[in-house]
C-alpha cells in the first residue's frame, strides 16, 4: 500500500515537471520575436546588430536631415551626439515627430541604414523616452528639461 502511494507521488512529480518544462519552452518560443533590445546610435556603431535582428533605435532626429521621398517614404538621421544612423521609414509619422526631438524606432539594419517598421515620438514638450534620455546624457548632449 505504501509503495503504491510513493509510486503515484513520483508519477505526479514527473508529470508536473514535464508540464512545467513544456510551458517554459512554449513561453520562450512565443517571446522569440517579441523582445526588442534598445540601442543608441553609438551602440549600433560599436557593436553592429546581426543580420535581420529586430531592435529599437533611439536618439534625436538630426536638424536638417528630414527628407520626404516619393509617396510615404521618409528618410532622416538619428543621432546621440557622438554617432549618426540614417533611418528610412515608409508610413505615416506621428503628429509630434519633428527635427531636434527624441524618437524611438523599431526595425532592422539594411547595410548602414536602419529601416524602421514603427516610429514613436514624444507626446508633449517635456517627455523624452527614458532610454533615449539616458543615452543622450551619457553622450553629454542632453541635460533634461528645465525645472
């Protein structure tokens, strides 16, 4: 009788362990494309991303770099003060997107150009995405809003 209970407990523990391992594998598989790491232009220059890697690029839109192409294609340059990365985006830019302001784009590198699939811009004159603000402060380009 005791050996039957012990055997049943071991079976339940093994089944639970297999189910937990399977759940962890399925969660990891589901997140494989959903995790986008943030990079500043200096980080892209120093450690180029692998081919096809989706990541987030952030910085300031360089003044005088915004070029509207044919249709909905827009080109501009993102800078952190130390390095610049050319960006190409096809689509509609956010209303608050402008030169000299912070932005974050999600996309991949094609050669030396970041091809963005999504562009996010600040939502008021005081907001700067934390990652962009930190990288700009590190480069000595940004002091933050006046208090």
